[in-house]
C-alpha cells in the first residue's frame, strides 16, 4: 500500500511473535505487563452477561474461557497449521521408538468398561476439585455440580448401553466406592432445593443434545441417578419438560432411551412417583418397537415395588387406570408386553378400589357388556363385587343411579350375585335396599309401553335374590352332624382300646381279639388279596405321572432360576450370600448364647451348692429345736383335746335324745299330710300325663321320625360293619 505523504511503499501486516531461545515471549495487554497479574479476579455473576441465554454456561468452550478468566490464566496461543514440520534429526529418530512405546502404554491404560473407568478415577483429585470450587465460588452451588459432571464425563469416557440393560436397578451407582458416593451425596445435601432443581432440569435438557453430538454422558447419568435417589420428587416436578423432550427426540433412540432411564430412577426410592412417571411418560411409547422392551421392563420392576403402595390417589387417576385396562384387554400389545403390563395393573387394582370404589364401579358397569367372553365378564363382576364390599354406601348409590340406563349390564351382575354371592346379598343391608329399589323400578314400566330387552332378566334375578333373603333360616344342628360326632366318638373308643388294652397293637386289643374270633381278619385278608392286582396296576399307571410331575417341577425350578438371573442378574448369588450370612450370624450368636448360658449355669450351680450347704446346716439346727417344741406342744394339746372330746360327746348325746323326742310327733303329722297331697297331685296331673303320652306316641309314629330312626339305624349298621364289630 502506498503512503499518501510520500512516494515510498511499505508492507502492512502483523509481525510474528518473537521467540526467545526455547521460550515463548510473554503475552502483553498493551501496557508491557503480564496480563495474569494485571487482570482482577472475576465473580461468577460476571461470567454471564444479561444478553446471554440462561443456558449459555453449558457451552464447554465458553465455560473453559470463563474459568481461565476467573483464575487469571493466559489464553493459549493458536497453533499455525501451515507451519512446515521440521525434519527429524538422527537423535529424534533414535528416540521415536521410545515415544511409540509410551503411547502404547498409555493406550493400554485407557479404560474400556465403566467399572474399569471408575476404578481408575482419582477420588482425591475429584474431592479437591469440589473443595476448590466451593472455596472460589461459595454462593454458586450450581457451578459446583456442573464442574463435577464435567470431570466425571471426561474421566468416564466409555461406551455403555443407553439403559444399562441386564444390570441391577441401582447400576452404575452400585459400582461407586463409599468415599466417592459420600462426596457426591454430601454435595447434594449442601445445595439448596432451587439449585438442585435447576441442575436437574438443565442436565435433562442438555444430555440428549450431547448424546446426539457423540459425547459420553456416563458422568451425567451417574449424578442424575444419585440425585433421583436423594430427591425423587424432582422427576415428577420436571415431568412436563420430560414429555416435551421425548416428543422432539422420538426418532433419536439412544437419547430418548437415556432420558427414559433417568426418569425411571425415581421409582427406586418412591414407587408412587415411579408409577406416575410410567403412566404419563412411558406408557404412550409402549407401541413403538424401539421403546417397548424398556417400558415393559420398567413395568415389571414396578410390579414388585407397587405392592407397597397403600393408596394410589395421588399417582394414578381413574381415567389413566382404565386407559391401561383397555390397553391390556385390546389386541395391540404382544404377549410379553401384555404380561408385564397386566401384572402391574393387577397390583394397582386393589389400591384404586380403595380410593375410588364408586367411580371404578361405574366404569366397570359400562364395560360389562362390551364383550361376550365369559371369562371377561366374570373378571369384571368380581371387581364390581369387590367395589360393593369396599364402599357399600357410595357404590350402591352409584348402582341405583345407573340401573335404569344400564339394565343389560345390571342383569349380568345380578345373575353373578345369584350364582356366587347369595350370602353377601342376604347379609348386606345396602344390598337389600338396592334390590327393593330395583323391584320398584321394574314394576314402574307399563305393560303396554315399550319395555327394555333386559327387563325380564332383571326382574327374575331381583325376585330370586329377594326371595332368598326372605327365606327362613334353617337350623344349623342336623342329624348328620350328630352322626359325624358319634363316628368320631367310636373312633376315639377304638383308639383308646388299642392303646390301653392292646399296648399299641391292634390285634391284642379287645376289638382286634373279637374280630379275630369272628373271622373278620380273614375276610379282610381275602378282600386285600382280591384287590392287590388292581392296586399294583394303579401304582404302575401312576408312577409315570409322578415321574413327569417331578421332572416338570425340576424344569420349573430351573426356569425360575433362569428368569431370575435374566431379569435380576445376580439375585440368586446375592440371596445365597445373604442366606449364608444369616446362617453364620445365627451360628455365631447361638454359640455366644450357649457359651454365656453355660457360664451362667455354672455360676448358678456354684451359688446353689453354697446356699444349699448353708441351708442344710441351718435347717438341721432349726429342725432339732422345732421337733422338741412340737413334742411338748403335742403332749399338752392331746390331753386337752381328750378332755374336751369327752365333754362334747356327752353333750351331743343328750341333745340328740331331746331332739328325737320332740320331732317324733311332727314326723307322723308330716307323713300323713304328704300322703294326702300326693293323692291330690296324682288326680290333677293324670289328664296331662295322658295327653303327653298320646303326643309322644304320635311323634314316634310320624313318618319323618320313622325315616330318621331308620336312617340312623342304617348309618350305625354300616359303621359297625366297617369297623368289624357287626358281622350279620
């Protein structure tokens, strides 16, 4: 470019930075001083300008630049790619093999699996990073968590399955050492709730984009899993953002599966939230081939955890429950998916009936006639009866409201009650009130008007239930009960005879001797000889069935063991380890208790022996004194007693003589009066005795009584024949 003030030409351009021997020239900021010394320390609030996005700090390059500015580190000089490479010298050629060897060693140290990467993680360095961030930025806990995630992602840079298929529920946090887990969980405890919410939300939003970019996010998953364990409510609070992200990422399978895995981790600690997340976010994806296996796997895992749910009012609505119910009954699911979802549905049914019995009854009533399958109708009828038993007042009121508009479904339910729930209809007060209401509704239809198709069926079943309720109760005591009681008494007598008279041998008892004398044993032996070929044939025919049953039992045991290992790897080994630990603990504690008991017994025996000797000595001394005193007292008392007995016997004799003289006249008068009154009583009671005898004769001669006596005689006759007492 030519200079305007002169005729000379000059080249305009930036000169290359000067180099000293072996060192780069220090970078200046225009004043000739070091930029690191001149630049003041920045605060975290200064790292983000008001014009930046709320998530601009998530950019790795911007975060690195902010960190360098905050710590006062100079900008690294860009490398000139066009600079020609210097030709290698002889010394460099000689050293080249050593560099290649070191590179090979470094490659060997690169972890290939997540457990290896966690083993190689420097826990002290990780803790130092956390403490440094806390010291430099004490009021910005979100920045601590982001730095911890960045560190873990860079050091856990390995390929993993998006959902860690085939691993335990708490994988990969189960691989952490106690020290590393404590560092992360203690950091969560130090962070406020709003920081944890912001970290969780931002991590969920950025993780799919990082996966799509090809980055490894094992550290993010690990931190989100531990945070879900620490605060499961975050999954429910961010459920709307989850669903939005899933809609945008439906075609990107790895990112979507990773997001679904993060959502499912809240169920490990809180089953209510797990069921809510599964129903709202995962269930719509069950029809997609790429997501159906994982959704079914989460459903099977929730089945075991959902048994602890006492009430599902907070997590599942009636509309969502019946959406799931219709999905199970429909043809869209495969057999495996239908099995997993149906297991979860069965577990949720009881809590739903407890919370929404009336609403559930109405929904079941509308679906009762949607299919003609007998098994489908029987299942719904069982559920409806359970609703009636759970909340009688509200459910029967709902049925009375829906009866006139759903008479066909009501007829099916009434028929089920006639066949299977007659006792419930008799004992339930609300049921009787409802049946009376149904009868009044049935009678309100005019014969000339158009009548519903199911009216006749409803009328018949309603009248059948009402007549069954009004039927008089029969006595629970019957002749059969008395016969069974007498048979048990006879069996008890036979057992007593064998034990007492036969010394445990039936042939030596009185009954056995009588049976031998009358030839009963011989007849039994002949009968057994006649039946022995048939018994042998039955054994031969049934032995293959028994063998097959045993073989199928063994196969079922192996299948259970295989499926357990498939769905919950390591469960049997862990169960065996726990069992061995319990056995060892019981043995250890029992040995300690036996040793302690032996020591206490020895001490008690020693103390007892000492006190026994003392008691024996003292007892001998006191016995001598007591016997002497007792002899003296007995001598004195015996003399006094003899004197008093003589005087008393004389007085009693005198009083008896006087009493006999005074009562002789009264005995004669009493006997005469008693004879007179007895004659009068006989005259008065003779007609009543005659009537009672006639009544007893009529009762005995009645046909039903004669049949009862005949039935009893035949029963006892057969019983005596069976035990061998009667042979005619």
